[in-house]
């Protein structure tokens, strides 16, 4: 285990709040907890702060302009209308943790979380941490989703999920089938089409009808950000209607559009329906004779390491806006559509972190007139929503 910062006592004894996951969501949470002078600790599986971004493909630039890529208390240090490279974002997160002296212990993958008495217990590698409150900020892209029939592909076909894609050098000669036309699928298809004949299977969930770039960052993305934060959320009638549909269909294409793919020579094909004799078969019955398959089929949330007693029907947390409804002191942050269309993006996660920090019960201090039960019900209201 590594201590990314050497600040406070990281023994895990007498913690008020434990944050599991030290990506942007966990760090934003840490910022608010430190402002509340709580005794907290952030645990992260990766070796370095920012690794979740570093591990993504080599050429990746964020689609949110730098003006929206800051964390609480620190704007992103770049031209506000530019689109930072993923490694710049990772470096910024590491500097952020150091600047605000956030206690982050890296190299710790929490394997189990459960409730005992009035404390939560997290366990990893034979160690345990106890806290009154736990914030699960483990990210929405933890568990790649790949159709079962992927296992039936002939071993001579190179295949991997978009989360393992780095660059076209991982591919063998011959055509590539990119399965899934969300933002990752579109960007990866465009990149590999420069070196390989490329087929793109599936349909995008719409497209933002403007060219992505500096002008969009100035005039259009602010409107989209506003809608994603303040309109398309569970607090508005429109949001309550739209969010489940958006969740089911995914986000529209933001930067790389179908016309860019067509121009690059990408061939659009129907969705992949299965595998026959080791070859992918499309919905129209065609066999796609390809040498490579990249599954850009998204992610699923995975809370198997959390005691099922803390989850609804043993699977997902029953929560509203990240506050677990049946487990006082348990919070979730950074999941897709947790509250708004932007909840799993930088602006949305930072807003959700500020809200959650205001909902974590005030620590009970010796001599306080509050009982534990009362304290659990008290919203820490020093921070604005
Ligand atoms: P993560 O960054 O995934 O961080 C979670 C952390 O938790 C990780 O460090 C992981 O190691 C740790 N962890 C997980 N499980 C455990 C465990 N059991 N114990 C200990 N630690 C654990 N958003 C934008 O706003 N703008 C963009 O341009 C943008 N581009 C994106 C491009 C791609 C390809 C993807 C996949 C996402 C993009 N996003 C973007 C969405 C989002 O901002 C990122 O996914 C971001 O990384 C989410 O931050 P997070 O902190 O919630 O989760």
C-alpha cells in the first residue's frame, strides 16, 4: 500500500468518513470533507492518483472544455476553451490532492464493505478500516460490459473491450469491427480507420448537432452543461421523464459524428447479434469477416463487494441523490445518472459531491447534546447545495 500524501493519520482508527475511490469524485468529496474538518481517508486501488484517466487510450482528449474540468477550489490550469489530454487531467488530480493535503492511500482495493454496530467496516488485504460514514466513489466504468457470445469468437480474432484499447498498434492486419457507436466507439472507430478497414456496428443515440471545438466550448457546451446539471435531473418533471430514457439509450455523440466516420471510410453495419463458427454475425444475418473486434459496449455497475444487506435486492443501492435510503451513513457518488445527466462527468460529480457533503451527519463530539440517532438525521448545512 502507498500513501499518496503524507498528511493526516491514515491508520483508519476513529475515522468519521471513509471515501472508497480516489478519482475526481473521491477527490472532490475529500475537498468538502476537509473543509468540514472531518477525520477522513480516501482509499484507491490504483498506484497513482489520476490512473483511472492515465489508463485510457493514448490519444484521448476530454470533450469537456478546460473551463469545466476543474475540481472544487481549483480551476483547471489551461486555456478555458481548450480540451486537455487525459494525462494532463491525471496530473492535475495528483497536484490537487497534494495542494489540499487530501489523505489518499493508494494501492488499496477494498474487497468488502459491511455494517457492524454503528460503524461501517471496509476490508482489503487483511487490513480493515472503520468509519461512521462511507462514500462509495468507485466510478461508473469499473466493470466492462461485453456480450456473452464474445467468448465464442475464434481465437485467431484479436478482441478486447474499449477499456483495454490504447492505440491501433494492438490490432493485427485486416479489418476491424467496432461494436457499439457511443462516444468511445465513434472515437476509436475514427482512429483505427486510419490504419485498418473499419466496420462500425450499431446506431448512436443521436448526435449533438454542432461541430465540437473552441466555438462550441464558448457558445454551445455551456447550454448543454446547464441542461445536464439543472434541467435533466431527478428534481425536475422533465428530468424525471428524460433521465431513465437517456440512461437506457446512452449519450449522444459529442465530438466524432457519423459524418466524420463516413468521410473516413468507416462502413456502417447492423448490430452484432451473435457468433457462428467463431465469426461475428450481424442482425441481418451477414457474417463479418474481420481480424479484430473492439467491444465498445459500455460498462455495468458492480457492487458485489458490498454486503448485499446494504443494497436493494442484493444488487444496487436504494438511494436518492447518492444518499442510501436504508443505510444511514452510506453514500454513492459518480454513478451514471445518479441525480442528473451529468452525474458521471466532472461538472456533475463535483456538484453531487458538494450536495452529499451537506448530507453527511455531523460528527458527534464528546459532551455534545446530540444522540447518535439525532446526529445521523442532522444535515451538515454549512455548505450550499
Ligand atoms: P474513476 O475515475 O473511475 O475513479 C474511481 C476510482 O476508484 C479509481 O481510481 C479506482 O481505482 C477506484 N476504485 C474502484 N473500485 C475500488 C475499490 N473497490 N477499492 C478501492 N478503489 C477502488 N467526463 C467528463 O466530464 N469529460 C470528459 O471529457 C469525459 N471523457 C470520458 C472519456 C472516457 C473514455 C470515459 C470512459 C469517461 C469520460 N468521462 C468524461 C466520464 C467521467 O468523467 C470519467 O469516467 C471519470 O473518470 C469518472 O470519475 P470518478 O472519480 O467517478 O471515477
